[in-house]
C-alpha cells in the first residue's frame, strides 16, 4: 500500500521504519504497554519521561530502544493482532489470543477464506481473522451498536486493513449477514447466538462450512447446540481451552556418592560379602537443573472477563455441516443422516 510515495504501515504487512500516522506499541515491560498514534510534532508521556515523535520516533526502526527524557527507555514495537488484543481500547469484553488461536484452527481459516462474524465488539478477533485471511479473503462483520461499528471501521482504516473487511451496522438475529452461501466460516459472539443460527446457515457456503459460537454460560451453549442440531449441523462439539503457564525454576540437587567406578575398584569380588550401604551425598557437589513447574490452580476462563474474580466458564462450540442437493450428510460421506434428509 502506498501513501505519498512511501509504504504505509499495515497490520498485515511488516514495515521496518516508524512513520508519521502509524499505530505503534510502546513497550515498557510484559505487563505495561500501550498503543500510540505517531504524529509529527506530538509527544507521549511515559513514567520514564517524554518521547518526542518527530525526533525520537519517526525514521527509527521498529524494535528500537528509545531513551525518554528522564533517562529510562522503552521499546517501540510493530503492531501485530496479538499486541493489539493486549492493548486495544475496550468498548466491550473481548476475545484473547488463547481462544482466538483455537477458533482460527477449528474454523480452518487460511488466506483466501471468507468469514462472517458477529458482533464486532472491540475488533479484537476481527484483527486476527483479517490477518489470517489476507491477502485474498474477506471478513464480513456485523455489529448492531452504531458507535462500535463506526469505531471499528475507523480502526480498520487506520490500520490499513479496511479493504479486507466490511462492517455492517445491523442486528444479526433479525437481518443476518446480508449474503447467501459464500462464507467458509461463521463466528458468533453475541448473547443469543441461537437466534442467529438460521442466518449463519444461509451465509455459509453450500458444502463444508464451519461455525463457531462463543458463550460464557452453559445454558447459552445448550440452547445454541439445540439450534445447530435443528438446522442440520453435524459434528457439534463443546470445547474449553485452559492456559497453563509453567514457571521455570532453578533447582539444586545434591549428587549421590555412588563410590568408585567399577574399573577403579581393586577387585569387585572383595565387596561381594559387604552389606548394602546407605546412599551418601557429597556435601559440596550439586547439579543445577532448570525445571518447569505447573501452577497449582488453573484459571477456569480465558476470555469474556479481564477481572479474575468474575470467573465465567467459557465454552466454544463448533459444528460442521455439508449439504448436497436436498440432503444433509455427515462429513463421513458413507453415512447419510436420513432424519436430516429433505429438510
Ligand atoms: C462480547 S462483544 C464481541 C467482542 C469481540 N468478539 C471482540 O473480540 O472484540 C459482543 C458484541 O456483540 C454485539 N451484539 C450483541 N447482539 C448483537 C446482535 N444481535 N447483532 C449484532 N451485534 C450484536 C454487541 O453490541 C457487542 O459489541
């Protein structure tokens, strides 16, 4: 993409040099980052002092260590969908990268895929989908809250991915996605997904489309599963993904004293009548190991709440269906479901 003769930053193509108009991520540490729009003449305050965009940022390489006015330093990072998810302005609850990775895999998204999504929310998942389906695929995302739809479109333009996404401001349960039989995949993150299953089916391609609906409550999951079954979806699964981060610890273990090696012993036979001796350990000799220790407790949710005390149980469920003329088949082509035929 070109702008005034130079390549402009885009969330789907890496660019080396920080330029006026870019969205960059200011990295102060693993738990301390924020996004900034680079602008000639602007400045950004950090706890390490001020950064002047014209002199400290524009023209520098992404990944550079930038020293602020009080002497401390930060890194300026190129924005990826993962970094955006960690730093975006929240207008709603959002999906995080753990769930996004499972959703991307189970929906079999790839470059060229056509995807329908609702609701757009804060655009966290949308950015990841757009990066995956680029450069030839497309995301159609439906959001019934007007300001959220407008803000998402503005961000897609700013991030130079607007040619890969269409935002529609409508109620997906009433008006659907506004297309028929072209989507490879549909994703739902709305309070009443069961009301949108019929529209999702109409949007999906005639054979082999996949759908995923993400819900925090098991009652929502049950209603959606029933709706999926009723509309002829097959292979319906309910999945939960739990992230287990291992702490790396350094452990010192004493080395047991195993005696002399056999070849150094005068005569192995001389020890034959000796009773077994208790294991002894050398006082000084230790081996140092690195060990991965799993957490004692695993947080039972990975999305829908950023506050640990609000622990929702999250379920994502997936269904695939294939349709051939007037009959529905399971994905095993030998097995025709007679109860779904003629639906
Ligand atoms: C939890 S947020 C989605 C977050 C999004 N997945 C993300 O990662 O940023 C749910 C969104 O769905 C929208 N929504 C709820 N019901 C809807 C409907 N029937 N049609 C369209 N949008 C709807 C809400 O306005 C809200 O913005």
